[in-house]
């Protein structure tokens, strides 16, 4: 059984490791092998240490564990965009647990938190256009791809990313509960 809890600074290294592993597994071709094999872990450690040492006021990080093992996490920023709402900046699930519903459960926890905060109802995320498994997952959960843009803010070469939007957390929750 998964245990969900707010992440703490002591979780930064484990989160960075899972984040780096997911990128190594999913982003070959989008980032160089040099970056993925030799730089990504330090890059992600730096990002996560910064997020925990200087958290933004609207930052929300939840981890999922089982028997003390980190299996997944989300990082979101409430009210990030006036049009699209909360930014789901990171959603990562360990490869050995993918397909067992943890990613959906993490997104459900975020949707519930959005509604609890009652500031806006929408949320969105960016996914690399090369990540076919994630795109399929977001399509199944009712996300709408609204734009594709070229970017270079991470990694070591330009890539394309797609903005997926859910305009209403209530509708998202209803859809997930109904299994549609």
C-alpha cells in the first residue's frame, strides 16, 4: 500500500535520484547521452536541493512510498499561470511500479489539493514530445494538448515540449473516479 506524504528536505537526494533515473530511461535522444550518463544526477540534485532550501511559497511536493522505498513524487506550483492555473512541474514514478496506478493517484492528490485551496481549478504540465508513454497516460486522463514549443531550459540541446491542460480539477476527479 502506498503512503503519501509531504516531502521534506531529507527527501531531496532520493527525489533527485528518481528524477534522474526517469530522465535516463525516457529522454534518450531528447538530451545527449553525455548529459544523461554523466551530468543529469548532479543537475537534478542541484535543482532539488534548491527547491528544499529556498522553497517558493506556492510549492507543493508529495512523495509516495512503500516499505520506506520512494516510488514516486509530484511537485506543483499553485496559481502559477493566470490562464492555466497550477503547474504540475514534475510527476515521476519508479519504472518498476509504472502502470499500477501510482501516477494517477499522485495526480488525484494534486487535484484534491487544488480544490481544497479553491484559488483556481485548472492545472497543466509540460511533457517532452518524445515521451510517448507519458503522452498516452495524459491523454487517457483527459488532458488536452494545447501547444507545442521548442525549449532549451534543461539538458544540453533544444527539444520540443507539449503543454497538457486540465481546465477543471473537479472534472478531472470525476473522470478518473468514473474510469472514463
